[in-house]
C-alpha cells in the first residue's frame, strides 16, 4: 500500500544511543514510515493512528533485517522508551 505524506524526526535523534546501531536505526525508521496515518480496521483488527500491525517475517522481507535482529531491535527500542509492542502468535 502506497502512503503519502511526511513524518517529523527530531534532529537530536543522532545523539541517541541506538542511532549508532544500523539495524535498530533502520528498523525505527521503517516503523515510523509504516505506522498507520489514521484509525482503521485491517483483517478484522482495529489499528489506531500511529500503530502498526506486522510480523517479524514481514519486517525481514521489507527491510532485509533478519527476524532475530528485528526482534532484538524491537526489544532495544522498547527499552529506550521509543515503542511499545506485543508479540502474539
């Protein structure tokens, strides 16, 4: 699905601990760009503005980041307080 628009990214992000971790940084930008711009229903699930419904496999396919590195990156971003996520089967 093609999305239009822009995101704001604070320039101070370059001073963040995770910014020097290329896979985590790539993952964060991917999440920002992929987040839903509006509330919607996707496959019967409510996805609110700013949320993303995805899988580790889909992250791998779209970014080239391995599923294990994606999981590690998600955990790091959560630890830094940048995201919240749920892992469901």
